[in-house]
C-alpha cells in the first residue's frame, strides 16, 4: 500500500517560497495562498532570495582545501567498553545536497539538522539516547568542489558533532565521489580526496582494523550493534567486497545481535533511479552484496539515492532453514529535491538467482506519486536488546508524515507487518 503525507497546499506554498532563498534561480511558482497574487508571490520570493539563509553567523570562507568536520564532543568508546550496552538509538538519513551548494549553507538540510538536534536533546535523558548519526551519501552536489563542502555542508555537521555531541558517519554518494566504477578515474580521485578530508576526524584511520586503507569503507561497533559503511559506487570492486566479507566473518554474533549496513545505492527502489531502471551499482549490490548479507544475517540495510522514504522487507531462509528478514530502508529526504514514485522494479531475476535462499519481497511502504506527497525526513532506529524499531520523523511542512499509518514500525515479523 502507499501511505503518504498530506499534499502541499497554502502552508506548503510558503515553505516553497522560503526555500527559494537557497535557489540560484526562480523556479516555476506554486499556487500562492488565498488573497496573494502570483506577482506578489514572485516579489516576495525575490526579496527572500536576497536575504540571509540562516541566522547562524558568517558562513565559512571558501577555500581550495576541504575543512575537516569537527570531532564529536562525545566520541564512541573503544568497542570493548560498550559490550554490555543493549539499549540506545541512532539516527539515519541521506541525500543532503542543496540547490545552492558552494554559495550558501544548505537550507533544507538545515531544517533537518535543527529537528535532529531537538530529537537528540529529547532522547538524551531517556533509556535510548542517540549515540551516532549515519548519512548514506550525496552530501553535496559536486564533491570535487571544495567550496561546496566548506560553504554548504561542514558547518551544519559541526552542529551535530559539537552542539549535539554525537559522532557522524558518512558513506560516499555518486555526487560526492562521482559514479565512476574505476578507482583511477580522475574525477573520482578528486572527489574522494575531498570526502576523506571532510570526514578525516570522524571515521577510523587508515591502517585501523575497522578501515579498508585508501577506501571510504569502514566499520564500528557500539553495544550490540555492528555497523558497516561501504562505497556502492564501486560495488564491483573485489578488494572492498573481500574486506566487507572478512568483517562479517570475524564478528562475534553473541555480542553483535544486529548488523547494520549503510551505503548510497539501494538494492530495491521505485523512484527515478529504480523501477524499470537497474543502474550499474544497483546491479552489483544485488548480485554480490545481497547474497553476502543473507549469508551473514545482516539485520538492516540503510540507503538513499532516491529522494524520499520507502521500506522493503526481504524474507529468506538461512543455511539451517530458519526464517530470516532484512529490512531495506531508503531514506533520501535529507534536503535534496524530492522525488516521486515511478513504478515497481522487476525483481523476478533477483528472486530466481537467490535460489535456495527462498527470497520473498514485500514493499512495505511505497513513496508518494508526486514529490509533494513525500517529506524531508530522517529516521531514528531504537535498539532495545534483541528488538529494533524505527521512527520516521518528517520535518517542516512534512511533520505529519505517517508512512505506516503512524510514523513507527517494528523491524521484526512478530510485531510489524
């Protein structure tokens, strides 16, 4: 079924006008509120375009070198120190690139960050405080341009790591490091260098056990959750695949009850990057990584690339014949222009090639048929021992977004669908 938020109307028109502060041009105007002429609305938009983006002080100066995001005020402890922790939460989202990257701070992303900080504060004194944030890629429009990182992105993430105090982990998207599958592609190398400079104080260092040296591929463990980030732009790369496999093989699953993987490209989606289209990275994720994730009982796959929210459940049987489930959540509502539903992907070959795994797919939440049916959002994953559940939090005009007829879902068959 398709569940979506109320369509944008008069109040949402005002949000569109506000959003023009971050647009380099005046797009087609929406219908203005009652009593406001289209000419007056355009005049208002032009005035807003000339106004400051956010009242947060001067934007950082553009530079030829990307400035590193600030270290978190409360970094994660060494893995062994959190071994007995089984109750907490974490935030996930993706696709934050803005319409004026390199010129102004990302406005829509800023709305999301504002709300995240309120959520971090709200949960701080509960049994499930937010311990880290995952971002599935496309931080900026052109990751090869240092100005876009410095002017539009870094200052927002500094608010999460300093004011919010929590660690922030970013997987690279195609806009960050290009979609090139060749590691030696000049554009990829340039984007990767900027990405690594931005996150240099946030992810494990080259040479660490939890980092694939030279790659934006890493892992960490906190409490009973183990997290892996990999670069889906190069999903065919055998070195990266072997490293991810080795991390999964070596896990103590008595401690790590939940394995979470995040990357940019979803295996299944129904937007302009999915549906009838199978992009090269998606094909590689389906063919290589999904069988691996079933083999090692990955719990949750978090991706973006599609600028909306959708939720797939993949049920299968493990080597012992026990029923298992992988939740595949696409959360690309971090500030990039919203997308709409384009149609279901053809999954017949995918299911057939899974063979003895007996894969069955459920499209639990489909995105709206129009971009205005979807919402800027992020998700909060709550960990309570063996139980995982998730909140989808819409922001600004999307605050009433209810993708499950509510905004909550248990990530398990016993209580969810």
